[in-house]
């Protein structure tokens, strides 16, 4: 069994996940990270199209796959993620943490 499949990592909390999302989304959208608040909507506030969201998912899967083997975002769940908060809570829960 490869070592990374049983490596121990504490789940990331909402603050850490938000920082990761802000960094990637800021780079993808070429905007100031300060605009990427928890309340910001992807479509209206950040003007993120579906391609930008796919790029975000790919970046998250690459980065977080190292922490949680097999981390992925289900394609059918993407439509439910309207705000940055939705994405943060989704990722935290998928990593085994608590979104509260």
C-alpha cells in the first residue's frame, strides 16, 4: 500500500479552504482576492463562467488530492455551488471536516 494512502492529515477548516479557493480563483479570474468573500456569488459578483469554475475544480482536486487521496468534486454537484461559501462548505465536508 502506498504511503500516501494512509498518511495522517487533520481535515482543513473553512478558513484554510477559503484561503485556498481565494488564491486559485483570484489567479484564474485575474481579480483581487479581496473580492472573493464568502458571500460572493460566482456568476454575478465574480463574473466566473463555467470554464473558470472547471479550472477551479481542477486546481482544487490537484492541490487537495495530496491531502485527501481521491479528493474530487462531483460534476453533478457543481450546479449547487452558487457562492464561495457553498464551495468552501462543500470542500470542507468532502475532506472529512465540519462546515459549521
